[in-house]
């Protein structure tokens, strides 16, 4: 079995990235910014994309369309993202809309917003207000950029020339007939980012309204940029059936089938058609990205991306006969990119003979590629065998940057349920292979990867050819063993995610900082029984030197690690610790996080340790570095989270959000939901106080923090991220939360009052929750009100007890409002699903193993919910 050529760029970096640009910030600042980019992807990835984007004229980098909602709700993030790009010498051209702001102004002026065929009818009064709104929003963005030291030029006219689209039908709405690119290019030559509105003028000077998407598309047709970016709040397009974000769409290969999907209709279908029409007029090197401002850098500078990437691509082929393939073009591709052919070790002609011999011996081979032969793969299967072998996989620079390699892989995975392949250990694209493998084994200079194989005997001959014995539970001397892992669902096999090697052959090492508390003790228990994790360090100032109780995997004593010492350990990367858990009080985690970040600043995201923080310190993070770890509501944010920094939610906040999330579409936004919470005294920690004193709590219930409890803010902040309009960062969802502590040790009981827009029956609400959580193993839905004592010590939460007030036909006013609400109950164990269990859940996701691995769930965890 030969080693496959990596599907990555073969061109090496011959000069520092900061020398690629002729203008912009000084080289030291630019170098610092580039190093910051290494946190979201490997150094090689970042340098490849920087070189790619800087290889064209400045105006050909990117046209970015910004919706009005992004300016109103996420201006700071948008300005920061654009500034970041400019600091590395790039000049994105921004075209923005202002639809929501215009609607607000029209409503205030008593002017009805009218539409025909989805197009805003723009009469004289509407246009007058539109000009004011566009100028105001343009000024806001320009000023936000300049406050960050980025030069920007407001361009509110002079770029788009238009005729009336249909004056009788739409009034002052334009159809662009010409784009004056000189205005844009002049701004870039002056070192300023061009910030354009989408208003156009007729040759006679009449202002016309033009949809911002259309204006951005027309500008792109003239400039032919590498990227056309549509910023939205959802961070991409989502599959209407699975609910998962679509990573890439290759239009030539997938467009026709995509339009047949039942969920592709209305606005989604129109958007796809518009994008295809646009890309059909542009060079194949151009692509469209749909992304949020927050994740713009990851989309632009990493292979895995963060949003949805759409490109024309090329149709792929799969042939089982070499006669159907252009062997000359395939041979030329191998000669340039396959190490064995390029070095003269073998020739294309002799390889064709090898393929012919495979078929003569009763075996089979498949040749995969695209029309211009930018990518090619060869898979073989010997006679009588079920396992296929990926012999070769080569790609050009254009294929990698265009994600064509990923599309080719999907085709291979479709045809081969069991696959094995070998890659040199020196390959700098190993993370790409780990992402697509179920398991791996490192022997000598190579790593053998596979998926779909549960029986070692199926690959033992391959391993045995490279090693004296097949893998069991330890690595061969002098090598690090990469693991086997449970088979991932097919839906996750091709998504960009962290390429961790995990499994019994190479346990994942965990460092626990803050082991004295109740949560720390529960984490030790869970890790002790976890099949993949083992403790490497358990740090506690008070317990230093004492044995770790209840841990049976090895003899382990508590240590007292300072932040500096944690940084020193982290410098060794994942060879020392794969996951750090910070189980510390609020306000204490930052020195440890800073030490880990500093120690690993030059390490690619795929090699950095995961950090899970159990305090509230990073739950409100606005930098984009931290994911919020409530998987049932934010799983799509956690899968593929390249920074590996996860903020574990609070216990009250977890239960409250599980009780509120399914009702978000039905809530009355004019009234606040309220949560009455009672926790066992373990939630008050181990530091003595009246709130954890059993004698004081006997026959007692203590209210505390009646307003502005940190979980009150956390509930609203997190739910706002998944809620639809009118909730937004500028107008967040708010709740009323009142916590209490009781005399029992562990567990939480919550009673939620949720105002509704319309009356519902208890049965309706029950069905909403059953549907919402039907696939969640750690959330049970019941008809009866759950009890705290029944849920204590359990790893799941229970939601139930749905009740609605009776409604009489004559109720109006306040009485009618009071009837439009639902009351429900939520229970969970504050130390488990409210803390330790949830941390394990997040760690499993972060390292790429099954989400529920190591979490004890009784048989009823998967029973049909009543």
C-alpha cells in the first residue's frame, strides 16, 4: 500500500507573510496580527490564504455585503472584523443595506412600508427617508472603523448608474446598468476602505433605491473579486431537515439536486438562484461565503471555514475503467503532485499497469477526479476483500483553496463504507486526515488511517507490514499511538472540526485545576470511569500532596499548580495535557487561561489543548474565542470549534434555558418570563456560610440575590443568540430570576412562568417540548411535575408539569393576558448536568468522540418520553 500525497498546497512559503504587502500598518503590527490569525488555523493555512488574497489587485480581494441588521446589532464586531483584514493589507469593499432601520423610520413617520414581488415600493417620501437612513448608517460604520484606526471613505453616490426597474409598478426603484469602478479604486489607492450604500442614480441624477444584495452582485460582476461575502446573523445556510450548517456547496455538482430538496423554497431558493447566476458570470476562482461578522476570519483563512462556502467547482467523476479517464492529464497531475511519481520512484505508465493487474486478479479500482484534473484519487479493493484502500489522493493549489478536495472525499466516502489509507507522519496536513478518520495508528514514519472498521483483523495485514505486531493498548516504542474511536455519524464525517486522535491506545490526558469543590469531586469520578480520559494533574492549594480519593486508574497525588506552571505544561502541547478543566470560583480563571494562551500562541488550533471553564468568567465572551457549552441548544457552535475554549454554563442557567428555549417562538415579547429557583446547599460551595450550613438551613428556605443574579443575565444573553427577531444583541431577551437555597444537599427545582402570544393547552405545550427534545438523551420530558429528590444524582434534566390557566370566553384586558401563559417545572442535579456532566459532554464534543461517552445513563435515558 503506497502513501498518499496530501491534499494540500505543495508550494512552500518562501518569504515572511508581512512582506507580501506594500501598504497598510507597519510590519511589526502586521506580524502580530498574522500571529493572532494562527489561533484560528495552522500557520500554513493562514499564509496560504494571505498569499492567495494578496496575489490579485487590491480591489479584487472581496466584496462584502452587510445587511442593515448587522450594523444595528453587531456594529462593533463588524468594524473589528474589517479592521483585522485591513491590518494584514487587505481592502474589502463594503456594500451595506439599511432595511430594518428604514422600516423603523417609516413607521415613526406614519408611512406604510409596501412591497410588490418582494421589492420595496419606493415613492417620494419613502426615498427621502431612505437617503437619510442610508447616510446615517454609512456614517456609523465609517466612524466605527476610524475609531479603531482604520481609514474608511463614505461613498453614498456616484458608483451605481441605473434605469427605472418598472416605474409604474415600483416607482423609484432602479436596475443597475453601469458601475463606476473608478470611485471605488480611488478610495483604495488612497488607503481607505470603500464603504458604499446601495443607492443608485439615473444618468439625469434621479436617486433610485436598489436592493443591497443586487448592488453587491453587480459590483462583483465588474470587479471579479476572489470572494463575495454575505454577512448574516445565522452564520451560513442551514439544512432544512437536519438543522446542520451546510459547509460547502459546489454548484456544478450539487445545484440541481439541491433545488429538489423540499426545504429549498421561497427565499432560500431565490438566494441560491441569484448566487448561481452571479458565479456563472465570474471566473471559477471566485466564490461566495455566507458568514457572520464574528466568524469572518475563520471562513477566510482556514480550510475548514466557519460559514457556508458556495462555488461553481467542477463536476466530479468516478470511473472503474482507466479507458474512461484522460490518462495523459491524470499522469501530468501525478507527475507534479504525487511524491512517488515526481521523484521517479515509479512512473504513471507503470502505475496504470498496476491498476490493470488488480482487475486481472479479480479485484477492482476506482479513479475519482474533477473535469479540469485539479484533484484525483485512486481507490483499490483486492478480490474477496471488503475493505478498500485509498492508494493516491493528490490536489493542486486551486483544488485545496476551492475545497474541491472535500467534495471529492464525499464521493469516496459514499462509495466505500470501509476505507484505509497511509500518510507520512511528516505531512503538515495531518489534521485534515484525522478529521475524516475513525481511527489511526502511528508506526515508524507513517500513520495508517481508517474508517468503518471495527475488527482489527481487517487491517492487521497493513499494520503488520509496518510493525512487528498490530496495535493493542499501547504504542510501539518510540512512537505515539493514535487511537480508535467510535464510528461518527456520516453527517459529521466531512465537517471541518478539530482533528484529535482519541481512544484506548492513547488516552486523552486531563488537567483539573480546582479539585477541592464538590464539582471537582464529581469530575474526578466521571473521569475515573471514562474510557477515553485520564487525569494527568489534579491541582488544589489546600489538598496538595494528598492522594486523589476515588481515582483508580493510577496513583495520583494533588498538586498546587500556579498559572505559570500550567503555562509551562501547556507549552508541551497535547503531548502533556489534551484538556484543561478550570473548576475555580468566578474571577479566578483569567491568569490560567492567559498562561495557556500565551504558551500555545504559535500552535495550530488542531494541536492546542481544549480549555473548559466552569466559572462565569467567559460566558459573556465577545471576542469569538469562547463557545457557550450548552450542547442541547448550541451544539452547532461546539462541533468544529477550532479555538477549543468552552465556557460551561451555570446550573440555574442550564435548567432555565432548557425550560424556555422550546417556547421562544411563542413568547409574548412585551412581558418577561420569570423563574423561581431552589438549589441544594452544595451549590453554595465549600467555603462556610449560612447558605451551606445544614443547621441554619434546617426547616428553612433562604432567598438571595433577588435581582441581577449572574445567571439571570446569562439566561437572557444565551437565549438571545438562538432566538429570532425581535430579540437581538441590541434588544436582548430578559428574564426575572429569583434563587433560593434549601436544606437538601444537591439538586435544583425550577418553576417557570412563561407569557405567551396566544392561548395554548397544556397538551400543546407538552407536545412542543417532546418534539424539541426527542433526540436529546440528557433531557427527559414528562407530563407530571418532576421532583428534585428523583433527579438528584442523575446526569440528565427533567422538564414537565405543564399547566395553563383556564380561559373563559369573556376575559379581556389583564385577565386575558394572565391566561396567556404556561407554567412548567425543571429539575436537574446542580453538580452533574448543571456542572460536571455538562463539562464531560463538552469535552467529548471538543475532542471528536461520541458526546455521551463516559456519562452514566440508565436505560430510561433512551426510553420513549411520556
